[in-house]
């Protein structure tokens, strides 16, 4: 179990404008991630060191974005102005989590601009919708050298997460201590005074730490 990626919902003015703002703030360039046909979404990614990445995701004008929980979650967050949507934990086998949570994972895929297809199964988006501090789960079905973080050039890494939430609640959701996926990540837990979830992400860039 490890931190896989962080999801950021595009602002109402669209994916391109959101990525332009974030890229300018970080001094880094996002890559075109492609379309998630099953979810009715598309993304841009920022590969980071340590096997993780940031995705900026936007719901498409497509029926799938109204039916799939992930599309619904993205749409709802974008309608509120955009911002951090949630965090994702990679697991080697998603079956035990399906059994423990009493629901089935769903397949996901996207084609990169170079035609390479990435495939995975994911679980827990409804939990995220109900309680945004909770991560969702992914089991990658493509080889490790195709993981989005493999495109990292070594110029940026995750410095810290700021989460409004209760680590005990998150540990119960994970089925083990929250330190398991976040053992190499500095996490600042803040008691939520409003909606729980990711408050900010600190990224180590060539110019220093930038807080988004």
C-alpha cells in the first residue's frame, strides 16, 4: 500500500486554464494524460519523484461523466470552483478491499497521446464523495514502467500534504494505520472546521517549496 496520486479538479474555466495556472505557480509542465472513457473525464499529469504524481482532471460533456461516480465527483468539485478532489492509494491486490468494503471495483483505462493504454481497477469513489478525507484505491494492471510517475524527470517531488480530517477515521477506512501509505510523506492533519479533505499540497520544485 502506497500513495499513488493526488487528484485536482479543474476550475469552471476549464482544464487548460487550470493547468496553465498551476504550471506557472510551480514552474513545471504538465503532460497530456488522455481521456478516461469509462468515467467521462480527461486529465493532465505532473509526474513526481517517489512513484507518485498529480493529476488535474476535468469532466467531459459526455453521459459517462453523469453515470460514473468518478465523473460525478469531478463535476461536483469543479462546480464549487475546482481544487483538490482527493488522494489515491495503490494496492497490489484490490480484492481484499472489495470484500472488506462490500463493493466491487470498476475497471479504468486511458490512452496516452502516444497511443499507450494504461489500465487499472479502482474502488472507493463513493466513500470519497461522502467523506473527502478518505482516499480511494487503485490496482494497476499495466507494467510498472508505464506508471505515470515513470515519466518524472527528477525535478519535483511531494514535500507535504495538509489534510483536514481524522487520521483514525482514515485508518479505519484503510484497514490499517494511515502511516502505511504515507510513511514517506510529511502529513499535517488539521481538525476540519468545514468540509474535510486535502487543504493543500506542498511540492518541492527547483525554485523551492510551492504550496498549492
